[in-house]
C-alpha cells in the first residue's frame, strides 16, 4: 500500500483518509474548486462534511457527480423545506409546484434519499408514476383521490368501507395499481369485474373480493405471497 500526503487549505492529510470535515468554514468559489481537485488524491474518501460552509446545490452538483462514492453533507432549502443531503425522506405534501424539475434537480446531491412525498403538489397520477420509473433508487409517493377515499401510494392496507359500497368502478379501482406495497386489501361488495390492477401488488397477502362477479381470475396467479383469499 502506498500512502502520500495531501495538503488542503494548509492542513496535511494522508491519502488513505476516509472522512474530512470543513464544517462552518465559509468556502469561496475558488476554494471549492481547489477542494474538488484535491479530493482526487484521496481514493478512500467516503464522506466530506460541508455543513455551514455556504455551498449551494448548484455548486455541489458537479462535485457530487465527479465523486459518486463520496457523501457530501450540507444543508439547503427547497420550497421552504429545510433539507440535509443526508436525509432519507423528504416531505413536500401540499406544496403547489408548477414543475417537478426543482425536486429532480436536487437528486444528484441526495446520496441517501429513499422516499419523497409529493402528495397534493398539483401533479397527476401519470406524472408521479413517470417520476418513479425515471428514478429507480428513489420512491416518489403521493395520495390517490378515489371517490370518497384518500389513499397514499405507499399504504400497505385498504378496506372499502360498507358506507361507500358501490362507489368504485372498474376504471377508478385501476388507480390502486399505483400502490405496490399493498399487503391487505378488502374490496368485497364493490361490484367489480376487472382485477387486472392486482398484478401491480406483488406483496399482497390478504385479499377479499366477496360479492363481486364475472371477473377473470388470471391476475391472481401473479400473487405469489397470497395467504388468504375470500371470494
């Protein structure tokens, strides 16, 4: 193994350094450029703390793309929501947006992000579904508004209350296909005959479809984890 000295801002580090911290040090554009160049000499680096340095998402995006194996920690705001690049969950619920572009623009610096809640942000189900397909490592969730129900797309259970029996149609129920985490589903007495949306629920364990009629059972063959079926 070869180890060599690397000087950054007047301090010498060994080349096998795994973490650096410049927290609370105001970094100019020139210093950030210098830092970006010097990091190439630290092949085992995994994390750099830049909290309170004043760096922006726009400045850090090319740096993060240059060093994809390094977590750069810093904070910023988007739509008034305080964000740390180490967050795993972001919640923009109820914030009206004209475009998904601002949210998409921060993804390159969010190394640990797992889920983004964009319920009632003004986008259609189709637009939100497209985001999920575009970014495999980040789950975008939102709220489906189906007749009298508000259903989050990351929900694991849903029961059609007897109070609203008959309000579902084959068309409106298809939106449940946006709920791939569903484990328990009660759609009894809803008078449905199209169960194709079940093919999007690979983890479904409990299914009640009593008092529906004339449906094709083929979609049930995709439910490899099914334990309970009432029909």
